């Protein structure tokens, strides 16, 4: 049910300034609740003689739609380009830079002057001509945008490859975007770019500009942390499936006497072959149905053929050649372990060598007596570790960006706060240390312990526990008289 004073129409003109003669109900407009506007000052008060802009804690529908447009662009890009290696990570950050700098400059205007009205939609620039101090900043912004537009237009004729088959003119996009943002921030004072934990006290123009621009690394860290969390959830699900796969293989390995007992009945080998064939067909069918690359399809078909033509028959006739049966068993474990991660999307970039190797599987059944035992064991280990080479980048940037996000939150909170109590500083230092600790966990990649960690159940709970500690400490230290539980650092 709409509020009593909520407007159901678009006003002809809407001023961004505080209107003290209006009561609270009339300051409610569609989508924006003016709950933090300064209270009316008595006549003769110095502040009363200075125009004050209204502050809002909610966005308008058009602002939400504008943000949604960029979120949709980023989502589509993420769907088409999963961040699973160094190159895709660089492309992701590069694309985010382009849309963020565009969003940022528009937001600098909207949070200070944007008021939804007919007049605003027809001609936003006219209202600025009534404040003389705004003319120069407006001319600077207009000039910057014009020059940038001309540069972007000129880039249209530069997109062609040089003699070496390369083109790097797209770098100009990032240079111009950064310069635009620096200038837009430099000429802007007394604004906030989003509705956050804010204090009414003035904390300085320079500090505020630094606070504002630091949201670029903050948002980069945030979107990468969210993308990394999504990848980690998928990875964890694949690990759980592979744990079940390993449990199944360990069961049959024990039933078959580790392929070292010639007295194991032939029926046990045949039973094991039937069960493993059922598992292999299920996983390989799913892998082929989801494959969208030449390498994935080639390997899926090759694995499918060799499983039915050589691996399963060799295991079924195990008593005749225990070593060959063990080699087939190890090979099958390796390719199925790798297949589970491929189904989850952790597939390494295709290379001509790997494609050719996959096609060789279609040339005839494998002879598991052709090479020594160590050869097949190494083949199995190689297949098992292929997925880690894809997830390795995700693991590193996920922990680093989560840690950086916490550290940046503390820096922004420090810049935003004027008077700082001991409890407040203790909370910031504690949270920063938690962030640094999370980021340092990424160094496990350089040690031999990372393999056990990423294959355990602690990949995401570790982050969760660290964030909970930071939030719990924030809650306990909210005894600070100026803070309430709703104004948590997170």
C-alpha cells in the first residue's frame, strides 16, 4: 500500500536543496526516503544561510536501473569469460575498469544534484548556470568529456593489426578513463557516491576525494571476491563428487586385493568392471553433453572409446594379467577424476598437443602391458592434477581479494571518521589484521600444503570463520557511544 504522501507523478521541477518549510511527509518521493536531511536551523544561524543539499538512503528507480545496466553487462561478460587463468583475469579486470569509470563519473553527478523531474530529464545542465562557482567545474567536466569522446572516436580508425599481428591501441581506453576520473574527482567536493556508514561530520575535501577514488580498488576486490566465491563453491561440489569417486575406487581396490593377490575370484573382477563401467559411462556422458570446446569433445570421445574398448575389458579379465588390470584401473581413475572437474567447468585451455593426444585414443585400444607400471601411474597423477592448474589462479585471487577488501574497508572507515576512539581504532586494526591474514593464506600456493587444503572441506569455511570473527568483534566493540549495531563496518 503506498505511503500517504508518496508521489505517484513526476514533478515538473524538483530542487535538490533542503526545503525546511515542508514537513517530513512531503519530503518523501518515489523510491527515495529523505531520512538524513539536516534539521531546519533557526533564523540567523550561519548554516541556515548556506544552501544544504538533501541526503538520501535509498536510490530512485532510474538510478537502480542505471546500476542494473552495468551489472547486467558484467554478468554477461562473466558468463562468457570465466575467470580461471591469468589471461581471463586480466580481461575481467580490464572490462570492469571500463564500466566502473563510466559509472563512477555519472554517480558523482547524480548523488549531488540528481533529482528526478521533468525539468531534470529535459535539461540537467541549465540548473547549474544559476550557481556561479559551479560554472568552471562544469566547463572542466564538459571539456574533459568532449576531448575523451573525440579520442574514443579517433580510436575507431586505429583498430588494425600491425606487421607482427598485434594491436595495443585499446590501452588508450584505460588511460583516458583514469584521467577522466581523476579530473572528475578533483573538481568535486561534499558528496558521497553511495549510501553507506556515514557520519554527519565533515572529514575534509582531500580526504573525501581519496575516500571516493579508493572505491575503485574496493569494488574490483569485491567483484573478484564474489566471482572467486562462486568458483570455489563449484570447485567444492566437484571435490565432494571426486571424494565419492575415490571412495568407490578404494573399495574395489581392497576387494581386488590391491591387484597383488592371484587368488581373488574372477567374478569379483567382473563385478568391479561392471560397477566402474557404470560410473564411467555416467560421467563421460555428462561431460560430452556439456562440452563446448574441441579439446573437451575430443577427450570425451577418446576416453569413452578407450574405457569400453580397453580399460573395462582389461579389469574384467584381471586374473589373467594383474599388472595390466592395475594399470587400467589407475588410468581409469585419473581420467574420471579429471572428467568430474571438467563437468564443473575447470578445463585447461586447449592446445594442439592435447587435441592430438586425445585423437590418438581413437586409433585403437590401449595396451596396458605396453609401458611399465610407473608410466600409467604418472598418467593418472597427471590427469588428477590438471584441474588444479585451472583452479590455482582462482584460489590465489580469491583469498587475496577478500583480504584486500577487508583492508580497504578499514582504510575507508578511517578516512570517513573524524574523531577516533581507542575502541574504534582497535576494531579497525583487528579487521585489517584479519584481512592481511586471509590474503597471506594465498601464499600456500608456494608450499606443498595447498593441495591438501583445496581438496579439503575448509576452502570456504576458512573465509567464513575469518569474516565472522571480524564481524563479531565489530559487534562486541559497538559499545562506542557514537555507533549502533546497524553501523557495522561491514
